[in-house]
C-alpha cells in the first residue's frame, strides 16, 4: 500500500514539474515577444523623429563648370566588347523592378570632364548627346539613385567615333564607380568606325554594355541584346509633311557617296529609262549640300525638296552602312529602296520595315526597274501613307529616337508589358484601332452572363427587375450598382429571395459611367447592362439576346436602337430616335456586350468624352457605341421587334429622358464625339435578329415563345 502511494505521488510530482516547465517556457516566450515589440516601436519612434534627407540628387545637365578627372595612359582599360552577349548572359535582370513590375529605371552618371595627361578632353560633348541625356532625365524611367537603377548611362559622349579617343574613353569607362564589366550599362553611338575600315560597331572596349548604335551589320549586331538606332539627320527635321499633288518621278537617287560599281549600273539604267532620276553633287557647286545635278542633263535640283517628287528613293550601301539620307527620304514620304544586304535596320526588332520600304539585293541592281514595277498600286499606297507616321513616331527627333530605344529595352526586360505588333506598326488613322477580341465563331453558352443594374433609388422597379432576371436560364450573377451616396441600399432582409448570386456595390460618386466600370465581380465574358426601370423584357427575350451576342461577341447586342443622321442645314450630326429600318446605336439601357469594352471605356476611351458624360449626366450609351464601333469598325446588332420601351410603373417626371434638353444634348454628344475621334465612327446597317420560328405556326414548339410584339 505504501509503495502504491509512493508511486502515485511520484507520478503526480512529475506531472506537476512538467506543468511548471511548460508554464515558465510560455511565460518567457510571451515576455520575449512583448519586449521585442516594445523595442521595435521605440526604435521606429526615434528613427521616425529624425529628418530624412534625400542624399541622391538628380544629375545637373546645366552645370557651367564640371569637375575634372584626369585619365592617365597607365590606367586600366575596360575589357573588350563581348561578342556573344544576351540578356541572360551579360545582363543582370535582378537589378530591375524597383521602378515597378513593368518599368525599368535608368541612372545617369554625373557630368564630368575627362582629360588625358596633356590636359586635352578625351571626348567632345555634342548637342545631340546632351539631348539624349536630357530626354532620359525627363522620362518616366529616370532615377537619381544608382542602387535602384536597372540601366546606367555614362555621361561620356560616344556618338561619333571621330569625336573621342577610344583608348582614353575605355579607361574612363573602367573608372566608373558602378562599371562592373559594363553590366547593365547603355552606350549610345551613331557614327561607328573610322577610315579606312569603317567598322559597323563602335571601336571601343565596352565589355558587357548594351550598345544602341547605328549602321550595324549582321555580323556585329548582337540579336536580342543591342539596339539598332537610326543615324540622325538634322536636314530631315526641317522637312515638313506637305506633299505635291502628284509624284513627278518613279525613282530618285540623291545619294552622293554611292560606290563606283553600283553607280555605273545606276547610270546605265538612267541613260536608258526616264523612270530613274539619278542625281549627284553639282560640279559648279560641289560644296553646296543643298544642290543636286542630274547625271544625264546636268539640270540642277534643290535638296531635300526634290525627294518629295519621287515615289521611290534609293538608299545604297556605301563605306558606312548607315546613311543619313535614309531619314531624309522617310521624312519626305518617298518610299525607300534599301540596297544594302547586311544592314540591320533601325529598331528592327519592333518596326516592320517591309511595311515602309523595298529591299533589293545588291546583285539585283540591274533589275531595279522590273522589281519596282512589280509593286502593286495598293501596296505603294499603304507604304506611302505610313511613311510619315513612322517617321513622326520614331525618328523625327533625338528625343523620339531615345524614348523608342528605352521603350524597346523596357519591353525586353519586362516582356509581359510589351505592346502588340499592331501597336508598333499599324497607325490608327489609316486602319483604325485593332480589335482586341480574338473569340471563337460562337462563344460558349455555359458560363452565362452577368447582369449589371445601375440604380439610384427606384427600389420597387429594381426589385421587380431582379425577379424577372433570375428567370433567365443563362443568368449567372446580378450586380446592383447603387449610385446614391446620400441614401443606403435596402437591408438584405427586404431584397427578393433569388436563386442566383446577387451583390450590391456602392459607388463613391453618382456617375453614369459607373455602369461601365470593369468590376472584379464580373466573372463572365458577357455582361448585360440594364436600367432599373426596364421591367418589360421577358426571360425569353433576354435569353435570345444572349444567344445572339454569342454569335457576335465583339459587338453590342441589344433591344432599343437609334440612328445618327447628318443635318444639311446646321452641318452637324443629329440623334434620331424615330422608327427606321436603319440603326447605328443600341442603347445600353438593355444591351449585351463583352466585359472588355467596360475596361476600354474606363481606361482607353478619350478622357474628354468620359468627362463630358459625367459632367452632363448623359450620353454614356452613345459613348460606348462610339468606342466599340471605332475599334471593331462594325455596327451593333438589334434583337427582337421591340422598338420602344415603356415604364408603366415610373412617372414621367422620374425619367431622365423626360428632360426637354435630353434630345438636344444627345445630338450635341454625337457631334462632339465625332469631333474627338476625328471621324464619324458609328456604322449603320439594316438588320434585326429574330428567332427562326418567329410568328410561324408549323406546329413545332418555339424555342423562344415569349418574344414580345411591337
């Protein structure tokens, strides 16, 4: 008995001991956590009380006196240019991303005057290089903090090979604080190589640095790493966009440095055909760059004015691959004929040169006329009209060249944020915007559609509409956009009991554009935008409307339709609401459309239109029709025979359209929106979608029996 008692006591003591140990452990852990929190708060308070000074100052490009740095001949030079660099091998992508997940950051080294032992500057600072640095500093990519930089740009002018000492500039690059074998450094160059070799890449030890250079050939260009830029022409910048009514010459050659063997072939063509106007320097005015004389007759022409008279202009390989005449030709809207087999065209990774230029192999110069005559009239027209757009967008100034270079690098570092091919190469003023929807011929039915109801305080009609909508088989969800900031929506207990998900979203401002906000709650591709007083639509009509949208998923498909007409008296566009066979708008008070159009309405539509809609509390439906028609170049689709909608439960004073100014405002909307877009984007058609069995009495059950009459 005593042994049993002792055993129990021993077990109890062990249990009590474990309790004490666990208790002390957890109490100690709790105290440690509390002390750590207190120390953290105290540290942050003291750290926050001290003023934070930004130690990184923006580079000063306006400094009159620069710090001098002497480079001696015994200094170490940068390593030679790595010929096999790629973004995976010579570029540290982990330094990027501090400016955002889709934006590089660029640091410019402070301006410094580098001198050799004799006190002579090792590089000449040109106006063009100053503009490059100034453009970078003003751009969204610039950062004054080298630690946050994805790219670093040395402030040493290397644009012209003749203007700097390769030996000392290589040593100056190596002396840069963050050089690190040139990793993540960007160097600009437009004139590479010197006589007699005229190399196509800058004669400079650049290690792993990216080179944005002009005149690359296929052997020196590191694909996917270097950037090919144009050789800037100050003459091209003075060429305006005016054009003659008719081109006087088929082909013009104004280049003065054509190799003798190619020149002989061109002279042979010019002697036997009037299709080629071959010009060279005038013997009597050899120093005047603005004059050119014809090879056969000696007739004098003004340069670059004569370029506008040609449909095609020659750009031939010479001692240097990059020719400034290329920019003169493009600015003059003369289609360039490139005769240079190994050349890498400017911005070749993004600009499609086949849309603006002809490429003739050097060995085929003798067949030049035959090649040019084989170009169709349609292709010549497309190339001609696109030339000036390409020049203005990418080549017209040092600023455009620099920003395009940075944008290409940005897309290489962040490929998910890259623009599409059409954004780079298809001008909207010629072809219109590109339809972003790539959908099957018929969209699937199973996901259904989301009904987006815009309401203010008409609770009774809203509840009636909700009860009607839930009877539609393909309805997936209902979103109620509560646009009244002064009055809360009804409590959940008062809402109808429905078998479909329903969510109320309260807006911050009372704006009609709220119906087109791309809400995250819209899970389906298709959304039905509908007013809270449209209670007359039957479930069959809504289901049929959804089925029609599935066949036209890039268009607006709806019930009430309208038309735009031209008023010959006032010379303005008018809003027409009478019954006609033609339609050009479907009102979004009851319409199906792809949810992408809501995103375009919110983020892509011209701000002037959206502001006008919100300020005047009208025309959001017209704005949406303009938007979709402008992008797709297609009209909307009207379904079912309904022409007018009535709201028997609403008094006329409650309806927005009862305002006497409503119709005049809507006419003003159409005229204003057409002005903003620069053309009348709306497209009209005579078409209405009805069920195949509509009004048939063949004894076959109707798929949509409850389709309303006129």
